[in-house]
């Protein structure tokens, strides 16, 4: 912003100080109404009828609109503006004390797009706050369109990321929570031994379940004979076993019980089963060597800090092949080959032969829903995307078809391989090509070395009892306060573990207000913990009943 643009200040008819911006031409432009700027601001905020719990104002001006939002809602408020010298003039000429002293208010001065995005991702909690609204102060943003347009773009990017995460949390939040607390009793102290014992292995083959796997089995068998460590996705496992290839590890990240179909007819008693701690508890019975890892769910992060550490695997790619790649990286593999990584449908085929899909549809078919109809419905459930205009892709683009989800998975995997120190290659198939632009490697470094931490001596049940008590001790929400700001560090960590659960409760009952939602989440989460405790510890029922009575 040009140094020539500053502010002059005049009094509105109602008595408030109104800043006017000085344009490069020397003319001035009032930022607010010269009649009654406070009433104008209240009218603006009251016109927003949606359930908004997070406001972003572009341009500070006299601060009337942010102040109106603080007075009439319990929303979190962020103001973004540029030119620190101009902001200094504003703060020196007006009384912004009520804004700056409010713990629900933040002022970002000359922020980068990355700062804006991170601030929103860290502070916007859709389950608690409802909608998010961006309100520009037009008379201000028109003077710096480039800066404010970039800021708006960063805001939109953060909202898209948050919205996507929230949708997943709303669908899986309760299931994640239930699976994690039930899995705790199945975890032994030697959980990380698997990761420590594989440090001398350097070559890995990662097996996805794309249709191209059918034609890559010969190459895969050669890799197996050469000593490659075979990491299979759960979907691909039956295809491998039916072709006489035994995996050295199997990875599963889905919290849904439908993943059980991947293992039907498979003997993996001696194959290490690498499970997200949020996986269905019944999966632990499938292998003699179940190994849990943390995928970043806030409850699993909390468990790692306050009870027992788990190896962290990156699952942000959204699919099990990406998690397999993260496992290979964590194990320190130097040379990694991907098989069956099509991320597309090939000639009307979704998966390689021998996977769960055909047997699953066969058992469910009837005269009104034959196998062919189910397969077709599965294939066409999402619209196909147009081919990318990319010279590196195959010219025979009509053979494979991508959906938005599959393309997202492929792009995320390509992004991850470009950041890895290992040499990653992809066995060429008939699907969408995985373009690996690996950085130049001079010296290999294992960037995912597993840290040694001492495990807590308390049992899983004792940890759950303490966790239940901590949830019960969370303070209730008072009217018109920013709830997260009243929590101390430990309480904030406890409540953060419940946010995905809260998203799922909110999805079930969209009319719940923030205060009622918090209490409902506390009550229901405690009930689920006590159900686990009572399944092994009946004598705790009296305390459980007292806790629920207190919360009610």
C-alpha cells in the first residue's frame, strides 16, 4: 500500500469517530456512515440469518462491524487489514479497547496467505461454531484489491480444507471414538517392536489393488525373490494370496467394518497387520501380530502423549496406498516400487481380480439386483473427469477413467513422493500414470526415525478411567463466551479429542446450539467409555452412574 494513503478522522452525527481514507488523488472517502455507524454495523450483522460462529472482516476501519458481531453473537472474530502504518493511525485516533481486550477477537496486520490459512485452520471448529462468513469493508478493500483478493483466496482455500475434514468427521467421528477406546485394551507394550525390527531392510514393494496388478504379478514375484519387503494394502491382500505371494505386512486404515471383507478367506495369522488405532477392534483377532499406529486423530495424539506412544503414519492422502508409502518411509526404505497404483478405472474394472468386490456383490445379488447391476452402480456412482491436458500422460486416454476422489488420491501420492528421500518408482500399468518427480538425492536420510519414549505404567483401563473423569470435569459453557478460551491447556487437549465426535453429533441433530452440543458430547462420550469399562470392570458401575447423574 502506498505511503500516501492514510486516514483523516471526522465525527458522525451520532458522535462516533469515523475514519476516512485518503486516496492517491488527495480525495477522501469515508469508511462508514456519517449518520450512525454503530446502527449501520448492527443492521449489517443482524441481516446475516445463518448460524454463523466465525466472522472474518476484511478491513478494520472504525471497528464498528466487528464490535457489533461481538455484542450480538458468541462468534469468533478475525479482522484482516494491510499497511501497519495506517493501522497505527487508526488505533491512535480511536478507541479499540473493547475489541482488542476481547478474547474472541484477533487482528491480522499484513498477514501472508499462509498465515491467514493456518489461523483459520487452527481456530475454526465447524462443529462448535457453525458457519463461517467473510464480510469486506468495501470502501477499504477497493483501495487495495490485490492484497485483499489474495487474502480472500487464502480464506476460501482454508474453508475448503476445513469443510472437507468436517464432512469426514461428521460421518466417522463417533465410529472413530468408539473404535479407539475399545482398541486400547488390546494394545500391548511391545506394539512398536515391528517398526524397530525392520530397520535393516532397504527395498520395499507397495501393493495397491488397481486392475493393472493382474499384469504385474510376474514382476512382483521377481521382486519378492530378490528380497523386497512386500507391503500390501488390505484391498490387495486376497489377490496376492490367491496368486501365491505372501505379504510381509498388511496395512488397513478404514474404520468401517466393510473392510473385513478384504480379509475373508485369507490366512494372515502370521502376517503383521498394521492398523490405525481407529480400526474396528474385531480386526485384531485376524492376525497374531496386530500393530497399531497413530494417524493423527486428536484422541490418538492425546493417547501418545499421556499414555503410550505409537508410531505416527501419514494418512493425509486419504487412501491406504498412501498409508503404505508412509509405512515404507517410516521403516527407512531406500528403494520403493508401487504395483497396482492405477487410481482409475480401466476398461470398466475397478479392482484387480481376486479382491473382495465380486464375492461381495455375488452374495448380495438377487433377481432385482444382479451382479452386473451392482458392479455398474459401483463403477458409475461418481461422475468421471475429463482427461488432464498433460503431455506426460498416456495418449490412449480412453482406456482409463478418473473420478475427483481418485485424482485427488493420485495427486497427493505424487506430492508425497516428491518430498521423500527414498527412490520411488511406479510399475507402469494401464491406469492414470503416477508422475513421480523425485528430488535429487545425494545422501540418504531417514527423516521418519522412530523416537524412543517411555510407556506409561498404567493399564489401558486405568487410562480410560482417567480420560472419562477428565471429560466429566470439563467446564460448561456460559452464554456469549468463546468456549475454547476458558479452558486451560489440559482441558483444551481433552476437548480437542472430542471435536470429531462433536461433528458427528451435530450432523445427527443440526439444531443443537453450541452450549447444548458441548454437554451432549460429554454425556455420550462418557457413556461409550463406561460401556468399555463395564465390559471388563463391573465394579466401576456405581461411579459411572454417579458421573452420568452429575452431568445430567
